[in-house]
C-alpha cells in the first residue's frame, strides 16, 4: 500500500466529506512523497528531478513514476500536482473497487436507499487505520490539508525531510488556489444571476 491509498481509505473510512479536487491534489502529493521515499525522484528547489526507475509494488505509483518529465527543464511540483491530480481521486476509487477493497453499501434499511462506499476489512484498511491512529506525520499532514483531522504546520515533529516539507507546502498552496477559484466562480455566478434578475 502507498500513502495515497492510505489517504483515500482514511477519507472514506472517516466518512469525511472531501472535495474530489482537493483530494486529487493531496493524492498526487502523496504519490510524489512516496516516489521521494523510493528514491525515484528528488526535489531541487521547486522542481522534480527523476532518479532511478525502481520497480514499485503499486500500479498507480508506477503510473505516476512513468509520467515524470525526465529531461530538463524539469517539471515544477505545482505543475505536477495539477497535471497528475486530474481525476486522481476517481482513479483511486476505481482501483480499490476493482481490487475489492471498497464496496458500495446502501444507507438506511430500504433496498433502494442511496449508496455510499465502505472500505472492506482488509490488511490494507487495517494498515491505513494504524497509520492514522499513530498520527503518522506525513499522512496526518496530507489529511489536514483536505480538512481531515487537526491542522498541522510544516515544522511539526516528524517532518524533518526538506523535500517532503516542500511537497506538503505545494499541496497546501494548490488546495488553497482551488478554493479561491471556487469562491470566485460562486461570486461570478451570483453576480450573473443578479444581472438577469434585474433591480
């Protein structure tokens, strides 16, 4: 399992309402942090510098590694988050459903009630829950960015790795930028509606 899958499972397990865009950006950040841990990439300032090509025991993480820009000028972390993060939450959901790690459950007693996803009790779910219970710093920091758990700062204990801290800061900035775009659209839509309504 990867940090991204653990994050997705935690977001479903805690039944926390997270925007798909926010979660997708955080998942892309989680993948990048795992690639740093696997020494598949390094961070140079704001850029992602590919390293070796280790065989990673995860299809989506291998897909992320294969999508790296391998020639200079290297891709900026922020650009990677937006590019890789596009519809990434849906990709993780589909992957977990395909592997029978997520199952749709009906809410309420009626057979035609609305469906929601529930993680299946698997070793992967238990591992994610254990990391969450132990407040593993990277998982907790990523979750906090999307509004799950307590707000953390980049200098919290356990975040000594400068590259990881850089990625977390970029994820935070990207999520804030996405929220700003949402608010701007809401204001524009309200103004447009008022224009048509007239005085």
